[in-house]
């Protein structure tokens, strides 16, 4: 059994809100409303526009912790997960869209073996690496969240196979846990990840604030802080990368910057190929 995190591919088209046509309540919900609870009774009109064309449109990128289904994707897999999510209508002149709010929250992380993500002050932010307890995941589960990582959407092999069977493009599956992965294999994987972080830390130059980091990114440089990296691609578009357990950066074009990054100290690094 495998558990995957799912998000839009880096080359999926990207959507953003039309600021002139959105109310304050919906704007607040988009910031911190997707915590695993239903919100259809307070949901209001939400207008989206295409921000970036992209190569794939079956799963447009919009907001971390959610998914957006165009009509074709909804018709192919929407019914299969309808008991684990709620669908919220979106308004868009270019296409018919549904916002997918995952409300199936399962307390299934092995808290003793999972790797915590903490601030330097010790404050718990979630899990950097989740070790799941498969006995707590009900049979037939396709998609879910866990209480500690509500900005991440997890899926089982059944969901991955469903997407592949329907030949949908633009879904990116990042393996989070494998029941057949031995402790030795896990330690080797963690060692590779820690070596990458250590290399970044040991080779950093002068550090500077987030505000200065953004100026450097705007000038064409790349900056990093811990597992995070910011840079522009060849077209001048801004990308945010997060170092994964595979010791590779996973990139997205964010609708907003996670507030915790505003207090980080950054340093210059080599640019990645984007």
C-alpha cells in the first residue's frame, strides 16, 4: 500500500481570483477556510481567471490544500470521491469549474515515527515526513487529509490508478509512504535529504531578509532558506520550490507566500532549471 500527496503539475495552467468580483468572506475562506470542514453553507460567488496558460488543464493549479476540477475531470472522477469531498461552484468565463474541498480527515499518522516540522522556537508546524498507520485508513479510501497537515491532500493507490485509467494530465503524485519500505531504506532516504539540507546550510553566504530576497529574485537571482527556494524561470515568472524527501525541489507558482517564510533569513544559491 502506498500513500501519495497530490497537487497540480508545475506545467498545469494556473488560475487566480478576479479581485474585482470577490467578497471578503470568500477571500477569507480561500486563505484559511480549507481545514477539512464543510463550508458549502457559507460559500459565495468566487470568480476565477486564467493566470497562466500551461501545458495541462485537467487539474489547474489554484490554491494549496484544494483542487480545481474542470467539467471534463469532474465527469470522469468526481463521483468516485464524492463522499470524501464537497464541490463548491466557481465562476469563470473560460471554463466550467468546481472547487474540491476535501472533508475526509483521518487521524492516521503514526505520531511516534513521523518526522515533525518545527520552528526554531520549537513550535509544531506539522509533519515533514508522515508515517501512516494503515489500520486506521478505512477500506475504500481514495482521498483524505490528516489533522496535522491540512494543507496537504493525500490519496491512495486507488485514486492514482483512477486518474491513470481516465488518462488525466496535470496531476502530480509525490510518494509519501510505502508499506513495503523498510526501515533501512527509510533511513537511507532521510540521510540523502539531510545531506542535501546540510550542503545548502554549509555553503550559504551572507543572509538577508525576505524583502531583500524578493528584490534579488526580481533581479534574476535564486535564493534559499532551509528547504525553501525562490527564483524566476526563463520567462520571468516567479516560482517557489520546496525540497522533498527525494532530495529534489518540487516547484509551484504560488497564489500567495506562506506567512512563515516572511520571517526566514535567505541567501543566494545557484538557479534550478525551470
